[in-house]
C-alpha cells in the first residue's frame, strides 16, 4: 500500500503542477492581448533579453559551426564527399543548431534571471503590493517579458545562423583549403528559404517557453532566498527540457512531408 500511495502522490502532484502551469499560461496569454500595454517595460526587456544575449549566442554559434565543419569534413573524407561540408553546415545550423543552441544559451541566462527577479519580488511581497495598487502582475511583470523573449529569439536565431555558417566558412577555407567563392555559392544554392523560416519559427516558440518558465517558477516561488534559488534552478531545467521536446515535435511537424 505504501508503494501505491507513493505512486498516487507522484501523479497527483504532477497533474496539480500541470494544471497550475496551464492556468498560468492562460492568464499570461490573456494579459498579452488585452490593454494596457507597458511599452517602456517591453523595450527594457528587449534590451536585457535580446541585446545582452548577443555575445553568448554569437560565440556559441561560431564555434559550433566550426566544429560541425570539421566533423563533416572528416566524416565525408571517408567517402570522398568533402564537398558536402558547406551544404550540411548550412542545413544543420539553420534548421537545428542555430535555434536550439541559441535557445539553450538564452534559457541559461534569461530564464534564470527572470525567475530570480520575480521570485525575489514574490518573497519580499512586492507582487502583493502591485495587486494592492490595482496593478495586474501578469500585465506588468509577465507580459513584457514574454513579448520581448518571443520577439527577440528569432532575431537571435538569425544572428546565430549567419555566424554559425560563417564559422564553418572560416574553418573550411582556412583549414581545409576550400575555395571561398565556391563555398559561398554552394551554400546559397543548397539553402532554401524554408530551412531558415523553420528555424525562426522554432526560435519564437523557444522564446515563449523561456519567458513562461522563468515567470512561472519565479511567480510561485516561496521560502525566502532558498526558494528563489530553487525557482531559478527549476526554471533553467524546465526551459531546457521543454526546448528540446518542442524542437523534436516541431521538427516532426515541419519536415514530416
């Protein structure tokens, strides 16, 4: 009976948290589409989420593109197919690695910051003070962050695509002796608009996930500084897992044909 009780308690807790998250998302989406809109706060969050995340996304994508080019070159070398380096690097970066790695990097940086900020406001009763002043916390705290993250992630993914392909270009031309003009021409000929667009769609969904997870765990944090620390950790872990799961589902839907 103890084992059955443990299993039952686990599933009850799981469904409770799922329902709580669903209600949170519904309230957040409602706050996105109803006035007022705090444009100044959205602008501040765009700077924090988008602009300040550019260095880490750029460095990650550049070295990822270079490492991918090396692996494809030595793998293709076994079958005399070194010429595919440019095409596969461009495809891998734009479809998968650009948005996914960019999303994971932003999740580690932004989701933790959002959870820590809102969690601190929760444990110090600042959110209760907003409610007392007739200010909806979802419109003032959640909506600007969700809007900013959803708008910024496609831009960051596009930057990651460009720099990632550039990383493959640098490695291919400097280390393996590819002709620069031919490398660029093969990349342009092989890459299709749908490849880039699919990555940008993924990135927008990842941005929504990052902001929602950060806001959710911060909003429901409790227990003082230790609770804020747990909320920060849970936000990063949940964001990363959901990004990978969402990437699999969207890849299956977008490329199933």
